[in-house]
């Protein structure tokens, strides 16, 4: 498939299109308590069970009046009060008013609320200092939400504000999509778990830790398989177990080295739909199938692994969870420095975006941009998304910037 492209590399947009065409939402729902629903994906439409507000109520502290009594300056007799949760019982007659507080139900006969700052009170006598219009300072029943109104469609990701809204409506449980099961593994004889001593030629494993931290912010059940040695039998055994999952994510072993067995064994046990993308960092990204699972093969370099996971695996995994999400939005910023770039690949350079004193959005790279320099990502708050055919960039030029989302920040 890659041979269709002039440089043998598939454009990122085409890779994402293939992923989203092939990945379908998992089946299966579960009922969860509202307190555990944050970040989960709505499985069944949620309708509003009541009117909000449930009854006409006061929008502020003041006095409830009959607007027909208030065509001119008038003094009324205060006959009681209404508090939130403690309604006034009875009807208001001509020449009367009540003291009313914010949120209190409007009693029969009242059709307006006068701010307390606009009255003068002497004992039970209340003199109005301003005109009155029918309906003023009254929140009507159902003004915010009406009973039966659609709140959230299937595919909506529940946010903290949604939790508050649902709680305010008395909804205690929500039917959500089950969490897809994801197997996460790293491949490489040179890898050692943090906390262990390093021998010559070894490095600490970091990819799985970073990827797990990112993926666990999505509604996924992530199982970490640990470090898989560069041994075909070990890889086959791990793949056999992982093939029962909904998705498999590995880092390392998808390049072209003599000891990179992942791609070879994936072709034996599953299939590869595409391999190698026109992006930097992250060219050796592979997608395919491994038994029941969608397989995402990430490069071994840590920045490459994070970038390809974020740009390719995450959109597909969101779709796997059943979420209806929109592509991320980029914004335009002015570079503060010259940036080196060769045409041929879409480049995700790491940078810091900030406002200048005159309000312009400026962006500066985090320095050296090698795919093994994790500090370039740790110190960043955005990607500079540099077009595939673009070359070197001078200071002061405009570039597209993708601010980090909650998965990277």
C-alpha cells in the first residue's frame, strides 16, 4: 500500500482515515454509579426527567408583587416571606406583597419580583422606588431544561460539569459503554525496569510508563505486559495472550533492524494494514490485526512512541470506546526563532506557546528535537505542526500550533 506514495510513506491523514474506517466501537454496556461516571462514554440517550427549574422561582432577593398594583409609585403591605425550600402558602391579594429570597417558589398572585435595593421598607409597609414589569426577575419553570428533553446522546464523554447536571436532576446511575481492554507491552533486550541497576548497553524502560499514563486518562482497561525480550518465542507467546484483547499497543521492534521481530511475527499471526508514515517523529508506525485485537505498533524512540500514540492510536481508541469526538483544532502562532525542517514528512516539533505583551501568540521550540529527547516533550505545551512539504522556517513566520490536550498536559 505504501508504494502508492511518491516517497513510499503514507500521509498521516490517510493513516487516520484507514484507522477510523476499520475501528468500530466495542459492544457491551454497564450501569455505573454517577460518582464513577466521569470520563465514561454514554451508551444510551439520557433525557431530562424533570423541568428545571421545577416551578417559577425568584431570580434574586427582593419583594414579590402583583404588577397590576404597581402602575405608579405605591406602598404595599408585606404579609409574609418565601424562602428557598420554604414556600409561602396562600395567595397574595391586591395591595399586598411578600418578602422573597433567591430560588423561592413564586406563590399564586405574584407575577414580578422587585429588587430589595429598589424599595424602602418601614415595618410592614414597602414603598417601591422603581417601575415594575410583569415577569421581571422571575425564572420560569422549565426555562433551563424541560422534562423529556435530550441531554446527552450515545457517544458523549461525560465531563465533570455533566456530573453536576445529572446530580441536580436526581439521576444516580448512568448506562455507559464498557471499557475496551488494551494490552500494552514494550519490546527490547536493552530495556530495564526503573529501579534496577543498568548493565553496559542497557537503558531504562520509559515508553510503557509514559503510554500507560496517557492511556489511563481514557476510558480503557490497560494491562501492562511488561518488557518482552527480542526473542521470537517470547513475542509469539505475548501476542497469543494479547490477541484476546480489544487492542494491543507495543513500542519497539517495528523498524528494520535484524533483531526487530515484531513486524515479522505480526505478519505470521495476524495482518498488517499499513506500515511507515510520512511523519516526524514516528515514521515506523504499524497498524493491523492480531486475532480479535486492533494492533498499534509504535516506534521504540520515546518521543516517537508518544507522538504516534497521540496522533494515531488515540483517535482510533476513542472510536473503540464509542466516543463521538471531533478532530483537534490547530491555531496560528508566530515563531520566535528559525526552525530547521526538510520537506517530505509532516513534522510535530515540540514547543512552548505563550502570549506576547501586545497580545500576539508566539511559539518557541523546546530546543533539540531528536526522537530520543524526552525532555523536548516534557518541557512543551504544544506541537508545532509543520506541513509535509514545508522547508526551513524563518523567525517571524506563521505556523500551525496544536496545544496539548488532557492526555499530554
